[in-house]
C-alpha cells in the first residue's frame, strides 16, 4: 500500500555516544528513504559523539537533557518528552535502550501516537527484577518489540513474558565499503612501531567483565609460546579498572607487556582493522556484535565465543571460527588454526562476502520498511472500518436496505 504523505517517525534513545545501538540508529537516520519518511530523533539524557554526524546530515534532533530519570527531575523530563511528542505528532515512535524503552511508550500512549515500537539489543542479563517489571509494564503500550538477533528475541520473550507474535528480528546492517581501508598495512604498522611481518591479533571492545578480556589475554599468552613474533592490539575504554589491573599483572608475569598494546578508544576503526591479521572476540554476553560485523567487512578471519548472536553472524569453519564461551584452550586452538596464511585468507574472504550478502544496510532497511508499512496499513484498516461503521451514508444505506427487505 502506498501513502499519500510521508510517514512521521520519532526515534527515541537515551544518548548518542559511541556504541552499537547508536551506530545502528545513525545508519538508519542517514539511509532511510527521505521521500517516504519524515524522521526526527529525541535524546533523553544528552547528546554524544554521533551528534556531529547528525548535524552534517541535517537530521532533526532534540535533547531533553535529564541525567537521571529515576529522580524528581525525571518527572519534568517525562512531561517535556510528552509535550515534544504531542508537538511532533508522529505516526510511529521507535524507542532504543532501557530508559527510552520504558518512558517513550508511556508518553506516546498519552500523546495518542498511533503506534509504538521498542527494541532489545542485548541478552538482558544486567537487568534487575525491578527493571524487568518496568519493561513488562511498558510493553503493554507497544505494538512490536524488535530484536537484533534470534538470541535476543528468545531472551526477551523469557525475561519479559513477551508473546512471539509481538517480536520481530531485524539484523543490524552495515556498509561494508566503509571498513575497507586503502592505507597500506605497512604504513599503519609504522605508526605504532609494529614489525611489518609480525602476526597481529586484535579486538575492539571496552574492558569490562562481560567482554571477558582475560580469556583473550590467556589465549594470547599461549599463542606467544608457539609464535615468536606476535602482538595483541586491544582497543576500547577501561570501564573496570580492577580488571584492567589484573590483565596488566598477568601480562607482566608472563613477560608479555611489550607485546600487548592498549590503544584506548579509537576514532578510525577501519585503520585498526587493516593493521590486524586476526580478529578475536571473547565476550561472555552479546546480543549482536557490530565489532564482529566490522571485522568481517574488513576481510579479517574472526575467532569468536559462541555466546548470544555470535552464532548467527558466524558459520563455524565457513565464515569464521567459534569456541565455547570462556574456554581458553579452544580459543587458543582457533588462533593456532589461523597461523596458516591460507586459512586466514580463505575464511577472511568468506566473511567479507557473507557480510555484503546478508548483513548489509539495504537488507536492514527493507525489514524496517516492511515493519513500518505494516503498522500503517493496520492503522488505515482500523480507520476504514470505523468510518464505515459510523458514516451517515453507510447508516442510511443500511436503513434503506432494511425497508426494502421488509
């Protein structure tokens, strides 16, 4: 069904910092068909690193600016959100992340928005009983809950008692060309004083328990015993200082301090990936990893734990290697397999092709478009039925038919 006007969509998110959900949303806002959709973004807490990208694309956004929505300030923030939604009069509100997933459906319902969608993008193992209850309450005002993997869908159904009919899986998509770095690997390694012919493995992810960096460090220490000239690059914020100290102590104990480079947060992921020979992802909890997709798009062979959506991204021994979560021995065995340049080339190429075929932005947008269109068609059908039932013409016609029959 085609619509005579643009469909208005208001996306609501906590904040636009550098993270997976935000990166996904930026892709949507930039690539969605502006001839069919009028899109706006509402940030509840504050802006973030992606705000500049939105400004460059002339995407309309508004910031509520309440830091803590669990205080009295949250009530004021909710009122301002309600008024903004009333002002925008969207056809659909689509919420991302916990704060938005709870407050946006309630505000949308009060503002009489026809449809509301919320999203789930992790396995929810961080949620307390109270937060699960909050999600269940907000779900009463939601038409559809999107998940970025089957693993996330199943977890949300179990934790929040969501019916399967209310769930929709839409995989993340990406523009693989953005992760093809044209700078020579030799030049990139010169910048960080890495030997040109060294074997370099690496990862992208904040240092915190859920990412299980100790499994990576331990597996690397075993690799270093059989591969004399190998290095590890670790890119990400230090979220857990105690864990970071444990990692550094372990590396010092085994004489590997000079072989591991912690880059902190990085601005240019494609350049980092071009520096590597192998990408490793040891997370213990993962809904659907953008980091894995980015590494595959860069043509890297990937070693990843079997948790969450990782198994939906990687086909074992076809587009990468999977190992049981937390299993240092099997992680090391996967790294050993990629000591062969031929194995790295074969699976790296397959990973590159897999991302382009299955996890591209166009596929993601098609699925989102189908979701939005289906909701709007349901709205039009309801309005048509309501108009037919209450129309004076329809009532008169029905009355005349009754008299004729009599």
